[in-house]
């Protein structure tokens, strides 16, 4: 298959899944969020156009401790959701959720969705651990969420919409999903920094350390390893909240809450610290 044939097949997949009839809403309404002069009323109007299930999903994500609800208080409306998550993050979460909804009951597609979500959380934690500021960590989080979007679309198309003689093999998806992801980024006018973070096929170092693009690659690789070797789950060890600090959220607790809000809790396993295990045995 030559490049033109590949491009044609990818365009068919894109146009099939980005139709209003597939998504359940007109995707051009997402551009309303990009208007810097948009008011609260216009943003609130989007809630009904997107659907109550999309709003409930975004509301749960934004209202978690992971996104600062303990410090800033709970979100009360869609305007607050967008402000809490950020415009670009909101747009990507909407696209991811709707694509996941199209593949409901599809194990292969849900695994891709769960891995993307896991990588986003791991990537943000890694970025902060490496000393990057919060805006850099949020960029990593967004890139990890979006990096496999083309693969998710291809899997949904193959399992639910595919017609004709063309064989959409796993090898084809592996080799070409980044091209479809790039098309989606351009279609929805997502930030330029995502192109380097997602499409660069090597580690990138700054003058004296690693760059954000490398953090993205490390997070995706770590999650891929965990899912591949640990029964399709993100598994990590972290101290649990003790009775003395039970009102102070732990990182493990915030991650667990985030997975629960996304409906992905079955893909998460948190092991207690070794010393906690030993204490519980006595």
C-alpha cells in the first residue's frame, strides 16, 4: 500500500467518526471555547449541545481533588469546569469521552482509552517530579491524553464502522495512528507544542536535562509496560492515608478519585508501601 492509499484510508476513518451523526453533536461547537471573548452564558449553552453524559463526565473530572477542588472549592457549572480544566484540556477530554462512548463494550478501544488516561496522570506527576512548573506539567498531561487518539479512532472504526475489503490490521494502526492524531490536532486547532511532544520519535534533551517531550515518552512507555506486564492495569506502590492524616489527601487517593471519576477504576491497582504491609501483618 503506497502513501496515497494510506492517506485515503485514514481520511475515510476520520470523516466517518467526526460526523455529527457519529459523535452525537456538531464538533464545530468546540471552536466556541477558543473565542477569548466568549461569555459565561455562551459556555453554559454548550452543555445542552454536548449532552448530559459528556457534562457529567467533565464535571466529575474537574470536581476531583486531583484538579484542585480542595483548594478552590467544587465546580458548580460548565463555565467553572472549563476554567478549572482549561479550554484545550476540555476539548480533548470531550473528544476522548465521545470516542470511548462510540466504542462502549469494546475491550480493545477501552484499553487504549485507559492507557491514555493513565499516561496523562503519570506524565503530570513525572513532570512535577523532574522540577517542571505546573504549566509544563499540564502540557505533558494533555499530550499524553492525546498521543494515542488516532489509535483509538482506528480501533473504534475497525470494530464498529469498517466496511469493504481493506484490512485494518494492528500493524497498520501501530504504524499510522500518529498521522491520524496529527489530522485531528489540526482539525480542532490544538496548541502547536503538542505536535513536537506527540510526533517526535525520539527522546529530547535540553542543554542540561530532559525536555517535556521526553517526559511524555517516558510516561507513555511506563504505562505501556505496566499494562503489558501487569494484566492491563496501572499498578504502583504508594503510601496510603493513615488515621493521623486521613483529612489530608494523599497522591494515591487523588489518583484513585480521578480514575473513579473517569469510570476507569478497574484499570488501577494501588499497592501499599512495604512497611505498611509489614505493619498490617503484626
